[in-house]
């Protein structure tokens, strides 16, 4: 079984990836939060995230969000020059800001335009291309036409979140349409969606022998030791402390601003604390901390609570 780290924007940045890989069993591959090339340029944050020096020790795969073939090809060449061996196209982001511009899941509303885009990029891209997709914009039945588009190209792998854009992350996934993809896709299929625990991952993998891997996003945020837990390893407090320290020290080194460091670390704890089953009052102390010394004291109490279980 291959387990992939999902490209979740905000928390799943290079500090999180490297800390997870260093302190726990690593994921097989780490798909990175999307870069959005505009006028053949990237933001400082995007350049930092794709910097190979910031991804040492992980097999990282960059993701591009665009509906402009020249922008995609410019970014793909940059990534190729940096030494990456694959690029992923985001066709799944359900954000209204993204969709209104016809990007991410919004591109799925125009299968003919998507076909033209893929024809251009597959003919000129210096790297293998994988796709991360939803079923469509409004109805799962849209996927039959969308998959016929994908099947016209040498897609390295199709990562499918079997919901439509309008469903965001709510309701049940459409497993019937995922099974359709398993049978009809010419590219290897990776499953993504609503698997948060080792038991859920193992059961899904056993019942779907045709898939080439499972991608987890929120599962890794809840349990950074998720990959190891699939092999019976323990998510020990010592590893959690080391994991936290790597991210915390990285933010203080790279950012320095106390308020921003606190904001980013509280984003980490929003999921990590839930995964560790912390008491509400323990998490409240973390989220109310307005200075680093108060935050550190609250984290110390949280780790003691985890160790006492």
C-alpha cells in the first residue's frame, strides 16, 4: 500500500512535511500545496515551499493551479530545472475564489476547454503530469465525460476525490463513481477522501485492490504518525514533542513575528489537538495564548496530558 500526503494549503507546508518525515514514518510521497503562476512569477511563499533545500528528506511533488497552458508550462519548466520528477495539476479545489476564475474544480465545468488545455500541456511539458480531480461541478454524472477527456492523455496517475464541487467536503463520497474510475481510467487511480484513521485506511485498501494508493490530508493533520500507525507503530509523546519542536522552531526562525508564529501554530493545534483527544480546556489555553511564553506553557500541559493517557 502506498500512502500519499495531500496538498492541503495553509498547514501542509514544507515545515510540516519535513517534521512529519523526520519524526514519524514518512508518507511515500508528499503532494505540495498548489502554486499559482501569474505573469510567469511566484510569490515569496510559493518559492520557499518549492525550494529543494526546504524539501530535503521527502519525495515532494509540486502542484500547479491554473487554466492557462503557458503559465502551466512556465511553472513546469521551473520545477523541472529545480530537480522535480513530476508535476500535479489541481482540478479539485472547491474554493469559490478559485472556481469563479475557472480554475481548480471550476475547470471541470468546461470539458472541451479542459481537453484543449491538456492537449497543449501534455505535448510540451518537460515532466510527467498527474491530475487531482473531483467528479464534476454539480452532479457526479459529469465525471463520465470528464474521465473520457483524461483518458485521451498519458496521465501518470489520477487522484480522485469522489465528490462534486458543490458538495465541498460534506456529505458522503460517491463510491460508485470511484469504482467507475477504477474500471474505466487508463491511468492508475489514487483514492482521496474521508479516511482519517489507520483502521479506515487499511480496510479501504483491502477492499480496493485495484487502486495504486491512498491520499490523506486531514488524517495526517489529526495524526502526523498516521503512516506508521498503519504498520502498528505508536504515535508516542516523544515523537509528538519532537515534531512540534521542529515546526515551532522553524516558524520562529523563518518568520520571527510573535503574532504570526502563534497564529500558524494554533492552526496546527486545531487539528492535532482534536486528533490527540485533548480536553477542551487544554486546547483553550493554547488558542488563548497571546505570547510565546504562555503558548509554550500551554503546550507543555498538553504534552503532559497526552503522556498521562
